[in-house]
């Protein structure tokens, strides 16, 4: 076993207490022009004590037995080759959450070992997204590239100990020599090179004397190991690609399976939490640490990655969607990326709550996207002010309402008593818009909205009764509805107590603001787009985006900007899109309300 020497002295300092303070408050997402409460301060601790999953149980046991000297140090190790998605959020909540709960710290470390796929844009987005989620790494921001020189020295040490060699096989030959699950591999003909020759060749590799792909440094482990990862894995490859941080200083780059355990050990990580696909890599993880001089041995623990129905969670696939223009970018609100969810209007609190609800386990599964939608609704329900927006307007004229008269109703932003979010003024006049869906000429059973002869309530205003309709002579479509109102029902309450079942949202046509509303549906038509025979691109939902250009909204929202979000009454939750401007308001539907009528209608269809 290696002795304990320099590695830990040079490792990052022990935690200062400041970095363990709760995360800063997340941005208030509900900001209406009228006073509304800012969102509650966010922090991983706010949700109360989490139940002990198997990872937390390990951490608790280790603390009790004094393993790792009672320290808890975790890390979140993204590769900057794409934007973070909600699967990463699960890992982030776990890595940072465990550290915070057990008095430890969590590092943010970029695993930037493959410059050909990595980019500063991704690095910056990852930093933004982890912060946005509500987590803080204090001064512990690291990069695998910070350790390139040390990793190189560790490789020299492996060579000196006869544990690594320079191999001249081509990548294709390496693959052929590896064997299969049922057959052992073959030793490379270069396996028995002398230490001196290996040292010389490795130094010359670093010096750039050999072309890319011509040589590798390989671990000398066991070509007959039942674990393919242990069959002399490649540790270093020649690659003349400039690196975003080290520029052209290096033309050899370490492989992930080599750089990752050693970076963990150098940072004195205690619990290296990763996803299940790394389980078979654990022996190599341990081998790397045990065969160089390090006195710290982090424990790798694997958990099941998050899969979500109706979407894909691989950065490579998401990149394909972006590059081929199937979505508008990494932050397209249909994407499962944190940037996409943020743009859509989902709050960090909702994502953290979702991650808590799904828990941590060791068995792979696909989580129903409705669980995410439920978490989002529960979060927005308590923070989003209610306003009225008519998505598909139908003009309604109230024939007996005085021409030119305008009344203003004080409508509460939130249906509680007393209204904690206050009131806004909503103008009412003779001509209003109702939702096109809220009128039918021949109402089916249980349809309680407007229909000829039917009386309905306009939210907080009056009761109106439908008297007649005007149709487009060509298409027969109803283009205007004529109603009368009952002046005695001001505020929406009939003095005689008569029952009115439907309550509709409405807008005064003269006062309503035009608004573009973007309705999002699932990105794919099937639950598991990667589990089908067809290419996943063939399973994209052609109706994942519907843009309503002619919607109208109440004037109180004028001037809103992201990340403001609202409940549009009876529709769902909507957020201001960054494309929005004072001249052109644009909203994204975050999630629809649970819609009782569509459920009744769907049941009816099934029954037919
Ligand atoms: P992808 O497969 O999308 O490329 P990755 O695992 O290569 O993802 P990394 O940047 O290496 O992406 O991931 C950083 C961390 O996030 C790793 O510890 C990884 O295990 C974890 N992670 C990635 N995807 C998920 C997921 N779907 N669920 C939970 N954790 C994940
Ligand atoms: Mg990875």
C-alpha cells in the first residue's frame, strides 16, 4: 500500500463554517405589479429532515464509526459538454443535500478531461444552474484540469511501480484485444516494456513527439479479469485539441476513469456519489487510488439515475435536438434542462421538492412526468398571483349595459381571506372577451358554461345570460355572442340566491392587452423515446408547441418581466418569457391546472 505523504497536505483546506451556511434565497418568481410576497428563502434544509435513504444511512454509519474521521465531503462532477438537466438536479440535490445535512461540504468540480466536446458556454451555464437551484460550493470550485500536472505525476508513479505501460496498439486493435464478456482478452505485445522505456515514451508523448492515436498509456491490471473495465484500461490518450483552461499546454489527456478517482482523492472527498452505470467501474476507481501515493480513499456509492417519461435525459441526445433545430435551444421550455425549466417558469423550489419526492434508490425506473408537474403545481399554487387571460377570445356584447360605461372591480390576486397578495383593478365594459371554449350552442351534459338561454357568472363581476349569437355567414362559426346582464348581481352574487353553476373569466375588450401565449406539450409522443425500435427523433411530438398569437390579458400585468409567473384563472400557470417586451408580452405555459372538464370529456369519449 502507498504511504501517506504529500497528497493530503496539498489538498484543499478544510471547510470554513461560512460555506456551510444555507443557500441564498432563490429569486422571487411571483412578481406582480401589486404587492405580492417574495418567495420564501430557499435552502436545502427548509423541507425538514429527509428520510434516511441508503446513501444517508451509509453517511450516518460512517460518521458513527469514525470512518473518514467523521468528515463528510461530497462533490458534483459535471462534464462541461452540455447543459444540466433535471437528472443532474437529482444528483445535485443529493450531493449538496447530504453534505449540508451532515455538516460537510460539497465541491463543484468540472470533469474537463475531454476538450473535444467541452465548451466555456457549458461551464458557465452549469455554474448558473447549480446556483439557481439554490446550492453553494463556497470557495470549492475545482476542475480536473487543475490537477493535470498531478495526474501526470501519478501516471509516472504508476509506470515506476510497473503498473502502467505505453501501448502502441491502435484503438481498433485495443478493442479487439479486449476480449468479450465470455472470453478473456489478450495481453498487448507492448505490455512488458521496461520501466525506463515506458517513462521515456510517456515523457515524449507529453512532449508531442507522436501523432494522435498512435500510443496510449494503459494500466497493467489483468486482461483476463471478468470485469472488462479492469482489462488494462487506457489511462491517457494523445489528443491535439486546445483545452478551455489549459490551452495548448497538453497534448495528452487523462481518461475519466483515471482522472475522476484521483481528483476525488486529491480533494479528500469522503463519499463519491454517482449513478449506477459506474458500478462496474468501481474496482478501477479503487485500483487507481490504491496504486498511487494518496492517503485518502473516497468511497464510491452508486444510485439509480433519474429517467423521466416523455423526454430524454442524455446530453448527447439533447445536443442533437438543439443542433438539428428540433427545439429552439438548450433553454427551450420543452427541454428537460434546468435552463429550459427555468425559462418555462418552473422554480428551483419545485425542482428540489420533486427530487425529494422521488427519493434515492438503487433500482432504475422511469418516473412519471406527472410527478414533476404535481410538484410544480403545488409550488406555484401558493406563490402565483391569479389574473385573467383569455387564450382564444370570443367577443361578447352585453346589450343592456350602458354604452361607454366602465366599472372597475377590485379583484384579489389570491383566493384567501384576507387576500394576502392584495387586489388589482380589473375594468369592465359593454364588450368583453370570453374563452371560445366557454361557449357552445348545444351544451353536452355537465357542461356548465355559457350556452343559449344559459346564465353564468363573470368572475367578481355580474351574472349574464346568453340571448343570441352572430355567425360567420360563410363558415357558420359563432363570431359574437349577445348577452344581457343583471345589474343586481354586482360582484357576482345574486341577491335572490339563485344558483349559477358556471363562473367564467373575462376581459373588457377595450382594456385587454394583446399577448402571445406559448402552450407546451410533451416533447415526445411515447413514455420512453429511447426504448422504442424507431429512432427517438421519429417520436418527437409535432404538437409540443402551440403558439397563440391573439390572446388577451388584463391590463394589470403591463410591464411584467421574467421570472414573474401567474395563475391564469381556470387555465394554468404561466411565466413571462425572456422574449417578452413592453410592446409585446409573451407568456409560457408552465403547467395546466388539473382540468375537471377535460377529464369528464375524456371519460365520455372512452365510454362511447
Ligand atoms: P449524460 O448521460 O446526460 O451525458 P453524464 O452522466 O455524462 O450525463 P455528467 O456531466 O458526467 O453527465 O454528470 C454529472 C453527474 O450527474 C454525474 O455524477 C452523474 O452520475 C450525474 N447524473 C447524470 N445524469 C443523471 C441522471 N439522469 N440522474 C441522476 N444523476 C445523473
Ligand atoms: Mg458522465
